[in-house]
C-alpha cells in the first residue's frame, strides 16, 4: 500500500458517536455475521460449546486505504477477545499485536474495564482500531487499542469471542458498532462490504488419522491454524471409540473464577473438555463450572457409546463413582474422537502450564523425547491421561480403572 512513507498532517475525527450525528449514520452493529455457536454443530474446527463467535470479514485488496473502528461495551462474560486473521490462511502472522483479550483492552475515558477487577457500575465503553502494518503514524498515534494485520493480507477477518456470557449471548450489551476509517484523511467512512469468510464458506478441514489405541496419551496440540484463539492452549487425545469400549481419563483440576474479582487469584480463567469427531464438529463438552471434582482434586471422565448394549450398566456405575459422563453417539457422529482439554489465560505463576510441552504435529514422534511431549510426564497429576478398556472390564472393575501409578511408599 505504501502508506508508511506519506507525510500526513491532519486531525483524526472523534470516536464519540453519541456526540457526532454524522458518525451515527455510518456505524453498524449489523456488519457482524449471524452468531456462530459452538454448541449446535454448525461450526467446524473443534469449537468450544461455551463460546459464541461473531465474524466480520472485508476485502483489504478492494479497500486498500481503509481500516476499521470498533466501538463496543464490555460484556458480562467469563472471557472476551478480538482476533484479526488473514482469512485466506485462516491464521495470523502479524509481527505486531493481532489480537486483544479483555484485560488488554483500555476503556474510554470515564469508562471502566470490569475484566481488570474494576467495578462494573457505570459506563464500560471501548474503541478498537484494526489497521494495516503500514498505516501512517498520524492514524495510529495516540490510539489506546490497535489490532494490526499484515499489509499484504487480501481478506481481513475479525472475530469476536464471548465465553460463558451472562444474561444473553451478548453478555447484556449490544453488538459493537463497526465503521471504516480512511487511512489518508483520518475521516470515518462506511465500513466495507462484508465478504464470505472461511468460517462460513468452504473450509479446509485439518487432516490426520484416527487410530484405535488402548493407551493413547495426551499431547499439546499445534493449533496455529484454523483461526486460533491466542490465549488458549490445548492438549488432545485422538482415538477411535468402538461401541464395546469405554474411555476413562482424568487430570488434577485447575482453579477457576466464580466472578471477575477472582480473575487474578486463580490458576486460569477458563478450562473445559470438548469432544470432536472426524469432521471437526464438537458434539460434547463439559465446562469447568459443570465439572465434578473429587476429594483429591481430580476431574474424572468417562466416555462411552450410547449404542452399546452395555451402556446403561456402564453409565449407572459411572454415576455412582462420580464420573463426568460424556455420552457418545457413534451411529450419528462416527467412531473417531478428538478429546480436547482446553486451558485459557494462565496465571503468571501457574506451575502446570501446557506451554511447558512442545506441540505434537505432523512429522513429530513424541517417543523421541517423551518428557517433552507427553502431558502426564511433563505435568504429573495436572497432565491429562487416559485408558481405553472394554465395557465388560469397566463393569467387572466396578468403575475402578487405574490411570496413574500409585506413589511409592
């Protein structure tokens, strides 16, 4: 675009649409696409059941002198983030910040950001700019919140995420307003026409074999594609669940907040267990606040196929033993399963972060350095691990399936 070398000497218009009637005519909350929900099997790429996604994509190729201005209010939700992606690549490579999570977003003057522990009373307004890397300094200077995209990106996709919103899926606030900003004059303009994004069009589904293994361990996932959420890390177990088998897994449960005042005093902001199929939809999920945690601090899970003739007996034992039950439907969803244990926003001093592991992706053999790749070896009790047994074995053991070595006396 060549804008970085332009000498710009102009004022940038105010973002206060309440005081600028001309700006009101060019803002729009309807620029966002219809909400994408992780819980209704409408969205691929292994979404979380407890997340809601809105997307706005525009052609930077057709609008080379245009950035975005997003005016919103902080919602009542467990987590909020904005990420900007190269829609053709379905990821972000920008060297400067391509995302902002809730605590990073600076409120407007006279407003507060409740995610930082401030009182939620009063105004909760923010303004975010989405700008190319070579935007003139006169445009970017003095802006509180900027998300950048590489100047050679052809389609810019902005995704807004809410996790566990309260009151309604928008967290009790309206959808953010979107408008354009002319990168030559600094004047506000109508936001560019929304284009079909990869989230809503033809998608390239991440590949990979689903093989049947009785002791398949959990590994850190290499999710650097498929519109990744920056603050999230995942460990995964990819397997096949036969109708006559049962999968049992557990991990020491991290602490999580009950309200925003606890955000700074817990292990992490959010965690969940989601199970996807080979088509990368997510049929099943259990969030942290729904999880049964035993007296030793473990979250224990069982997954079994509801079509098994032994399922009723298996489920009854699992309920008696206090398992978190994931009821699979192999006839509907297939037998390939991807268990994702999602961790989001670690405390700075959290000792059991998944980032202690290296991700296992194509061409990586985790057995070359097990301590570096296998969750249970790197993280001990906090590392997820599992075992697959027959339904008969589970019944005969009355649900007492040992997953971990007992400590030495």
